[in-house]
């Protein structure tokens, strides 16, 4: 059953990345579509390197979807609004299971602290 806790949807990108610059308006648009059900955050990983901790983002755009401290998705996505919308809706519907990767521990909280 889906939770009432808003999702954290974070785009982990870099200003120098042309794909990220093109993706940002689509990302911001989806923020409006999902409203209060999801908190969208755009994080420049070079300006906020403390967010990543030991993680290294090698490909862009990288997306984090979390509910509370549970990471539901972490990975590179195609920079399309439909892909983002589908992932966020799947998380809202409870269809994404928590990612069991110790390297991601604390990432949602670090993102929240940076925004």
C-alpha cells in the first residue's frame, strides 16, 4: 500500500552537462504535475559534493527517488519527462521496492540537508 509520506525526487546533475541543462525544464515541469505528493530537488553534484559522500555520479542525469530514508530508485535515466513521470508514479503506487545498497545509506537525508 502506498504511503502518504511525500517522495523525494532528486536530479543529481552538473551545470556543465548539456543534457542536464536540457533536462531541467522537464524535471521542473514534473514537479508541478506531482505537486505535494513529491518534493523535487535539483542538486548540482559539484556545488554540493557533500551530498554524495563516497558515491560517485559518473553519468547524467542520475535520479534518486526516496520515501523517508528508503531509496526506491537510484540510477541514470533517459532525459525524458515520460520516463520521470512513470518512475515517480510507480513509486507513488508502491510498485518500487527499496534498493538494498549500503552505499546509498544516508543519501536521502544528505539531499534534504542540501536543499
